[in-house]
């Protein structure tokens, strides 16, 4: 129910933003993999505010809890890992994932938002992808995520990389 409500609110915010007069639109790929035109007036804060409004009673995680390198095994490749590094103030770097380049990240309660684009294409010409991911659990060493566009029951498990001394 909460997932459906969250998707509905996010869709409503994006649709409402599309109906306002604005500068030339940029193309955004939303969770249902359809392309829509969203004016530049839609900001991360707009999306986060809409999520915050309906998630007031949920578990909340802070940026500080999520900072660091999060890795998982590469399927079918022994001893290889992939993932991302979450940095302060929305900085993010992909680790061993080459086709998508992360631009920024944000957290609101139990929801992560990742902005990315396709490698090799100028950001203005390529679709901006906003992935919405629910945090199922978080410890000092483990992060379990559920991308909302994934099949029910699918999860992604990451381990926090030890800091180098």
C-alpha cells in the first residue's frame, strides 16, 4: 500500500510539474521506464518533499549512516565486486559498473534516490535516470536494498568495504 502510494505521489508530482510553463524540458527516464518531459523546475528537493510527506511514520536513515563504499559480488565472475561509493553532499561514484554513470544521490527516510546517465553520451542529450530504492536494512557493514521497479521479493545485498588505513 505504501509503495503504491509513494509511486502515485511521485507520478503526481512529475505530472503536475509537466503542466507548469517552464524552460525547455529535459528528458527523464522514470521508474516505469517511460520517457516523459520534465521541466528544469523539478528539483531533487521537490521529489524528496513529496516522499517525506507520505513517509513520516517510517524508519529514517541519515546521509552519515550511508556514506562509504558498498560492494556486492559480480554474478558469474569469481572474486570481482561491483557497487557504488556514497560521498558527502550527494556525491556518488560507481564501482565496476561501466554503462551507467551516477550523477548524485539523496536519502529521505527509508528511500534512496540515484540520478544517473548513460556513459559516452553528453548529459544534456541522454536521458536522466532517477532510480528509487527502498532500504530494507542497514547496519555498519550491510546494506539491503529493494529497487521499486524490481519484482516483489527481489533484493540487492551490499557489504561495506573496510576503510584503508
